[in-house]
């Protein structure tokens, strides 16, 4: 079993819809949780970063962490075609080493 | 800021050949990471350096892979001899003070071994 599981999709939603992306993990020692966005043929770029359980909001994006369930989510409100990308979750123990999910490919249909 | 620079962007080679991938981190960053991305395994950390010193190479798949960082502005990842299963996108990333949550990724090198 992988340490971090992420549904690869693909996921297609109409423009303006709310998107929900999720990851589950097995190691309860993970403390920092991140979401990266990766456009086709580009490197990943950090979208959201959270520590421990709770919610964090940044514009149209909300990251949610539930450590008791070992489950993290990223919500995108009012989705735009420019949000079409692969979204990677990542987490670590507070050190340099990140463990990534395999990514979910998202397409927003105009 | 030029960001992390990687070269070449694409590499096609034949099995058995030596492949060298290059990375220039963001100026002032003192941690450098090499990752490999495949459809099946996702993004995997191969090795990372802090202040030019290799800290953790446990992700390096086998002895055919080696990485060096001779100075703060340059690193190489070498595969010798290359095999078809090495085909992947290789990313370099850098950060300040080894903070994984502030890593900046380069554009990647797309490697195809025939």
C-alpha cells in the first residue's frame, strides 16, 4: 500500500462548478500538507500549505486536513478553464522530504 | 528571477548510453532536490543536497544513478548505463534552508531511453 493515495481521475467538471480533490494517507506522523498544481509539461508549483488539522482558504481555493481520518481535501470554487491541470497532494514530517500522491488530472469544461 | 533552470529539456538516447541531466538552482537557495515522475509511480524523490552535501540518497534506484553538486549553483544527475525503464520526467527543485514546503521546481527534463 502506498503511503499517500490519490485518485488519478481524470475529472471533468463544467466551468463555475465546485471541485473537490482528495488524498488519503497511512502515516499518522505526517504534519505538513501541501497541494501542488502542475500544468502540462511544466514543473509542479505550490498552491496551498497547511499544518496539522483544519481549514485554510486562499481566494477560490480551500485546503482541508482531517488528521483523525488521515484525509486531506482541496476545494476549488467557481472553477475556471485555467484551473485545468494535474493536482498533486504532498506531505512530510516537517523535514525536507516530501511524499507525493500520484496526482489527479482535472479538466474544466467551458 | 530566472527560477530553477534544467537542461536539456528533452533527451532521447539508446539503451546503454550515458545520460547527464543538469540543474541550476535559484540563486541563494541552499537545498537542491532531484525527483523522477512517471505515470505509474508519480513524483519520487531521488536525492537531496543541503549546502552542496548529499543528505539523503535513499531514493536513488540503483548504482547506475549518481548525482553531484560541485558548487552552490550547479548539480548533475547521471545515469550510466541507461535503460528503457529510466524513461521519465526528471525534475530539479531548490529551496531555502531545506524547507520542503517552499520548494520551487524546474521545468523538468523529459528522458526517453530506446
